[in-house]
């Protein structure tokens, strides 16, 4: 297994420190998937036998953060179905990564505000990051890695066949 995190922590109540431990684990796992060519190319695919096509797009680059999209691409006729559709923010300086959403409309919905109750936001973030942690462990166990990621000629296209808009915010 690839996970460096203690498994019993999955059953503990969400706490900020535990959330940060999960986010550090996500960052470590992503480092096993993100190729060095990420500074040159914006899109990558990984094709491993017995696994759907894995797609990754770099949506934003900043000096200390990156925003990327990671999804499986399932053929559906002439179109592609994307599932799960994870939008992930990497904090290179803090060596943390967090999922911001599992859908393409994530940039258009407000999910946090100073007046929102903190506990539901923490629980939502806890659940989403645990799902991403498990999925990344599964991807690595399937054989997806830096060596299987190849530059792609096009960006991820959704079920409609149109290129997905870059999220704002």
C-alpha cells in the first residue's frame, strides 16, 4: 500500500490537525503522479491496463500553488464521461494538497463564508479529502505513476464534448 497515514485515523472525528495530516498524505501521493514535465505541458494522460484512462490538467500555476483537475475519462459514444472529477489545489510551500470539489461547477458555487457554521465546512472538507486520499491510493495501486503520465494534446473535455471552463477563484 502506498499510504503513509495511519489507517485508524479514518474512523476518528474530524479535527483540523487530522485534516492537515490527510492533506499532507494527498500531497505525497500526488508527487508520485505528477511528472516533471508539468512545467511545460498543461495536460496529461495515464493509460494502465485494467484501469480507465486517467486525465490530469493543470488549470492554474502560481509561485507556491497549483490548481489541477484529475479525473477518469470513460468513453460514451463520441463523448467522454468524467468521474470522479476532482479539482485539487496544491500548496507547494506547505507541502499540502486539498480537494476543492468533485464537479466542474465548483468554481461557481460559494461553499465557505465567514458566517457559515465551521463544523459542517470541516466535515465536508474531511469527507472530500478522505475520498481523494483513498482514490489516489487506488490509482497508485493500479499502476498509475509519474512514468505512466504522458503529455496530452488536448485539455479535458466533459460529457458535452466541449472544453470545460477554467474555474474562477
